[in-house]
């Protein structure tokens, strides 16, 4: 991202002599000029020219996934773990429509992607041609922008703009649909570099100085402030400014799922995740604060519970690069539009100048007292029917300890469901871009391909995917992609033979009527792993945990650990859906 | 309340879909819509009329601004603006009623643009209320068909 680029340089064309290329060759050449090193995709008839041109590239590697949805999630995992733009190349029709869930996932979590789709020739558009789909229209609500290139003269500039739009301002996916005849036409190619000038798109980076002063003044006076931070802090690269502000004014920090890793979990000011499965002290802090400093977050319903009952009397400072987020879900008393990093730095400078002192001692003690009281009420002390069975908290706590002990750079991805919330509750992640999860869309099947992308972006890291028996089956075909590319990712499969989170809702709110949530006919996941040339191992007793996890992380190949847990395990505490944060179900209630 | 929003957009295929799709998926109903190119052929003006409260209209404006093809949004609601619609009325007009109808039309500075044995077509421009009043007066004669454009609007004075 070039948000801190002070120059407002117009697009520059290299003065090198132009070369005569096909549209497809020009696309690949321009992708090289954008610095793209890897493309994730799946070929097809209308993308054949693009693939033919890619075949000659010495700079760009192609990873062939086993499904186009997988390709988008891999690119997403690559983008989330590296901060770079993820690039996808697929064909028209079903190839394009298969990307939809992946694009929507990235859009909801503001992840920069450029998705290139092949399209039927311009003369065939609108005729219901073989493998024709109107993908730019289909993806309108889930892309930041899109292009259908009907004129080759627009091809290269559009591609260059796509990278800029995807990665600037509030990042997001951009789609480029290229008809096959445009890819075949000849063009005088000149690489395009520099910042494109799009008069109708000028994101605001610098926060308003008066608003920053006002925010600093409020923070200086607050006795019960909370920093409530989201994925925007990660996108902005504002984690050190966040830590600095928290330390300076002794403000506790609640990190949403999207911000996990943005603040050191070992810090006494770290609260953890707020919202539906947040611990009591976190939600207490949000609900009873006198000043919420919301940074790069959107007051999602999974955080606020009943939005109307959420912190009704609390002053709110809302910092976001997207002006539409401010006031969308919650009122903001001091709105600041811009890049979180610069704005937080500005607030810190104001506070230092006014020699503001923290006033939060009593507040921190209040929160700590609640935290201490609830710690004993966690899953560990409850009665279990089967004494030696593996409890999720036990498994994940052991994994957490082991991951810290390895001293390796560890990236965790998750799928969506109970295992995702347990992973968020029990794993300590101390660095941004090291916990990768589908936050907004909640896409089952995200975790495995995202892990693949994270491993490609970070070849030296230990990449762990925490998944479930429901989620893993939504993109298990990508196990082949891992094996073929020797990507040694590790899957910890929390297998409860059910769609656990929905089953949990049915247990709590539908009288245990488990409509269509029991997966009693699951495959043998160890054999499935082995079929893809992975290592596989299964454990059923808690005494096996230590050795099995050691085994898992020591594998040099991709490996899957099938962990059998009881079907009726729960993620607690849980705020009753649609209710205020105070309406909580906990172990004592079930 | 009813809002009239004037949106300056790129004159490119698909841009209208982006604008109207966004309004629809954020839960609003478009009451009237008018689109054409502007003095600059690269730009089109979309004039939208919709019912929304202040908070919602602010949110819609912000979301519309996020569309890369949107250059400028002006909320002409309550502003000093000229608003016009065009309507064509096909009115039943037996020979003995023709003069009366022509008289009603002239009161509204409307034109008779087609005459046939038993019908007249009246063309009128004006504000929504004026056209409504004309319609009410023509109704007793028997209106066979009405076609009305969406509202277009422009701010008064020299400013853009």
C-alpha cells in the first residue's frame, strides 16, 4: 500500500520503446510491472490466451488450485499474511461464478485482491454463449470496483488502476473481466507505473487536525476509556502506535477477531475479543466505559449484540478510513476519517504536548477483578461425562503452549464455527497478520486454502489451520494443492461429528432439536489425508494430546490431526443473539 | 422525507446499475429516476428521488461516494433548486369536449401534441404538484394513458 506516499505523481509511462504484444501478453507484462510474484488460479477456454502468456513468464509463478473458490481464498490468505495484493486468474462462466464466495469473503474483511476473469468474446457477450456469465454484474455488491474490458486501449490502465484501488484507502477486491478476443488483439505495450490519477477516487489519509485535538482532549479526561480496535489497525500498520497510545494513557485494548494479533495478548492492558463470545470482563469494559476509542472497526453485530443497547451513554471517538463506516452502525461523537496510523500518532503527539496523565487505575482494577473471578469459571472446572475425553480448551491451550515454545514464526488460520471461536479464545497471537480468519462473511471452507496462501507468502513459517469436520469438507480438495506444492501446512481438525456452532444454537435455543447438523457419516479424515499424500493421525483421549501435537508440528510434510471431541461441546460465554452484551449464557447456565 | 439527489457519474456502461443496485441493496426504493449526459460528454447526471430519513440519506450518500464512477453528489432537497417533470396525457375527447380540454391545458401552459377523432395528447412540464393538479383536472374527461418522466433538478444561480 502506498498510502504514505507523499508524492501525488501522475501515471508515468516508461520511456522504453514500446513492444507489440497480444493483450494477454501485455496483461502478464503489466502484472510483472506491478511486482506480482505469484498468481492463484484455474484455466479454462476463455482464459487460455492469458495462461499461454503466463506460461512464458519468468517472474510470476502460478499455483493451480483444485477449485476457483479455493484460488480466491488462497490469494486472500496470501494477502492477509503478507499485506500484498493477492492475484487470481480464472476462466469465464462457472470459473468466474465459483470465485463469488471468495470475493465476498475478501470484501467483507477489506482484503486487497485483483481477480482476473476470462470472458467470452465481445461479439458473443449477451448471447448466452457457452460459459458466459455476467460476472461484473454478479459481483457488483462484493467488489470495491470492477472492469469489463471491451476495448483493448483500456486494458493496461484498467489493470494498473485495479491494483491501486484494491490496495489504497479501505482495501478490497477488484475484478477485471477480459473477453478472449481482447486478450488476442495486438497492442503497443508500455508498462504503466506510478500512482494513477482517478479524479473520482481520492481516499482521505490525513485525519482532521481539529478532530484529532478534540479526541486527545477527551482521552486525556477519560477515567474509563477502552480502545476498541479492528482489522483497520492491521491494514494501516498502526500496531506500534496503538501500543504506544495504550501505554501512554493506560487504556485497556479490546481486539476484534479481525484485529487479533494487533496488540500483545500478554500485556496487562490486553482484554482480548469482545462481543458474542467475548469474556465477561471484555464486554463489561465495553458496556461500562465512558469513552470508546473505536479504531478501524465497524461496530459489527457480533461485537455489539443489540446495537441499540450497546454503550448508549458512552462517548465515541470513531477513526476509520471509510467515511461510510462512521455513523453507520453506531453514533460517533468525534468522527475522524483517515488512516489509523497517522491519526493515532497525532493523538499521541497532542497528549504528550498537553502532558496528559492516565486516570485509569481504578478502571483497570475493576476490569481485572472481573477477569480474575471468571478465570476459575472457564471450561476447566466443569463436570464432564467422559473423564478422559478431549476438551477443546485443553487441546487449544496445549497447542498454544507448544506454539510459543517452538520459537518459530507461527501463523494460524481458522475455518468458521466453534473451533474458530475456541482458537480465538485460547491462542495467544502477538503479531498482526498472524491470525487469519473469515470475520465478516463467516465463510466455512476458508481456513485450509487461506493457510496455503499464508504458507506461500511465508515459506519459513509454521502455518497451522484450526478447522472443523464441517468446514474442512467445504474445500478439502485443496489438500491436493498443498501436497503438489510441498506446502507443509498443519491442520488441527476439531472433529465433533457435527456442525458445531449451529448445533450449539439448536441446543441452547431450539430445545436440542438437532435439525440437519449431525455429520454422522463423516469420512475417515486420516485416510482422506493419506489419500492426498498427507500424514494423518487421530486422537480420542486427552492423554494423547501432548505427543500428538509434537508429532504434528514436527512433520516436514502437510499433516492433519483428527481430534475427536464430544458432540455437545459449547463455546462459552455466549451473548444471546440479538440481545445486549449483558445477556450472557455461561457454564453455570447449561 | 423525500430527497432529490443529483449524482454526477462517469458516462460508461454499467454505471447506472452500480448506482441503482447500491440504493436497492441498502434497502431503499427509488421513486423517480432520470439520466442523461451532461455538457461534458464523459459525464452523466443521475437524478434520484427517494424517501429516507436524514441518517439514512447521509449513509446512502456516503456509500454512493464510494463508487469509483461517482464524481459528485448534490442533495437538492430543500435547496434553492429548479425541479421539473414532463408528462404526456392521452385524454378521451369527444368533439364537443375538445375545447374545454384545450382550455384546461392552456391554463397549465401545456401543449396539445396529438389530435385524433376521439382523443387528445396533452404535453406538460412542471413540478410534480403542478402535473398532479393537471392530471386531477383532466381525469373527469377520461384519461386513457399517462406517461411521466422522472424528476430532473438543477440548483439556481451561477454555482455548479
